[in-house]
C-alpha cells in the first residue's frame, strides 16, 4: 500500500549565504548546492519570499480566502521571525511543493554531505495534518 503523505525538504543557510541565495542564486559560492538541485530537478524558494507573496496576494484578492493571512502577516512584522524565515528555503521538485517519499529521500541524501558546511541544517516536513503547526488562537477566524 502506498503511504498517503507527501514530503518537502527544507534547508537552512547562514545569514550571508541566505542573502546570496535570495539575491544571486547562481553565485559560484552556491555552485555545489545548485548542482545537487539541478540533478534532482529541484529549486529553492525562500520561506520569507513565499510568505511575502502570500500576504501580497491575500491583500490584493481580499483576505477572506486566505486563512493564514493574519498569522503570516504577523510573522513578517516580527524582525526575529523574518530573519528566521529569510534563512529557510523550501525545496520544490519539478515545481511541486510536496513530493513522494522516494524523491524526498534521494534529495535529502544528496544534500546531507553539505550539512555543516554550505548548509546549516536540513528538515523534512510532510502533509500529515497531525504534524502541522496549529494556528495560534489569536489568528483563527
């Protein structure tokens, strides 16, 4: 039987490399990472950039259809949380935000040798609702 969950790998960079990755992703300093991503048909998306795009879209379209709008906006307004999310990058494979376990496993294994050097750490997330961070009470509704 196939497991119903899909996965996403995220990587975390130091401040300087994160800024470089957001501004100049084809920088020679990031070449080892870029090569691995290319081999896995993967691309990085800054969590901060994704949050900013989500809030901009919600405010353009009307926040009623965007249940995480207030929480995400509060995150962007907090300097420490902004810094945290500027260092985090979601990895998409073939343009997909989440992907099967075998693709996540292969990408994670390829990236693991860069941890402690170019990459500070990796994390794995899944679509299992039980593992999702609950929306704080003050941002519900």
